[in-house]
C-alpha cells in the first residue's frame, strides 16, 4: 500500500515526538517538504498525493539524523536568517534568530566598510553587505573551516566581490579602518557548557560557543582593540548572552566607550550593545 504525503507528515511527527523533539509537527512538515523539494506551505495542496520510494528513503535518512539530535539546520543543510538561506554545517554556529537584533541595529544607519569579527557561517557579514548598497566588508574567524563556509554563503548571495575573508584571532591580523565593527562572539561560560541541549553541545563547534572561561574574554579583546580600527564617528555593535549586559557595558566603558545603548531581542531582553565613537 502506498503512503500519502499527509500520512508521511503524521508518521514523521510521531517519530520525532517519540524522540522528545520539541515542535515535532512543524519539523515533520519541513522534512517532508524538503524531501519533496516543495515549499512547506504547499504540502496541504498535495497531501493526498502518493510518496515515491526515493522520497521515502530521503525522509527516513533525515528522521534518523534528527532523532540523534542533529540540528534541523544540518539535516536540511540550511538555516533561514534575515530572509536568506545560509548553508550551515558542523563547522559553524547555527545562526540564531536573536542575532537578527544585531542586524536591525546595524542597518539603522548606513555604512561603507564593515568588519565582522568571528563570522562563522557569514550570516552577519553577508547580510549586512547584501542589504547596504555599495558597502564592502571584511569577515574574520579563527577557524579556517568556518571561513570556507562563510565564503560559500557569500557566493550564494552574490557578495563575494564585496566581502573578503581573513583568518584572525580577533584583531591580530586585521588591517585597515572600518566605520562599523560587529561581532557575535562566543559568550557561554565554561561552566554552562555541560547544561546545553545536545543539538548545541554535540553538533556545534565548541570554539563558537565558549571562551572556556567566564564568557567575557572576547568582549575584552574586542573593546580594547576596536579604537585603532574604527573611523571617527563609527559604531561598534556586539551581541551578548542573557544577563551579561552589565558586564559587557562595564568592559566597553573601561576601554573608553562612553556612548553606549542597548537593543532588545524578541523576548524583550537586552541582547545587543551599540557603542559610538564620540568624535
Ligand atoms: C557565536 S559564533 C558566531 C558566528 C556568527 N557570527 C553568527 O552570529 O552566527 C562565534 C564565532 O567566533 C569564532 N571565534 C572564536 N574564537 C575566536 C577568536 N579568538 N578570534 C576570532 N574568531 C573567533 C568562532 O569560530 C565562531 O565562528
């Protein structure tokens, strides 16, 4: 007997639920739609169609991975961020919706040269250069594998000629001056690592998550080094974790950044600090 698309979605949702996956019904639709190569919104229109054995095999492989708590972005091969699809693998952080707060803050004013420190998948750098006409950028990371993924995403979104990539330990290999510096650095403390969800702890690069210390090392390096690389009147915008707002502001101010403001995420929590050069 053949299985219909509707039955397949239900079966996948049940399997994911049995494996304690939150949002199993939504993920089931994404998996089946991906295997069929259709938009998830079209599934209802074709729900009585029969599945082919190829599609069933593709679904089976994806469900097996997801049941092992491989993140959905790795199962599907992409993550939607600020309206674009980014290729994501185990070499980079899965771009988070909270990081769109940083994008919104950065796009409040125009810029011509942006530096993204710790670019990972390139989600921030690619988005900013793509959405600010004529802007150029430099995207850095300490991980060569991450830079390869970021360069692939830059090509996908046709900004490769306006974005250059540089392996660097924060500012050490960076040259030049920028009117916008952005970063979403690793901010989880070493002590918090064991408590993370398996999708994060087992499938995302450890160096993308933690500084192996108090979660604030990157902010110390970034605010100490930024002045030399920021043009007069420029801005520096960083994302931070819940509860880190006072510490990150104190680090900025200790390094002479007095004009600071915050932006909140979807949960109304302070998530991003914007520091302006007072000149
Ligand atoms: C939280 S992830 C952010 C990735 C991406 N910007 C995003 O928002 O999705 C932090 C990134 O910083 C990089 N990183 C860690 N230590 C670094 C260092 N010392 N210098 C430069 N980049 C570093 C990691 O490899 C990782 O790609």
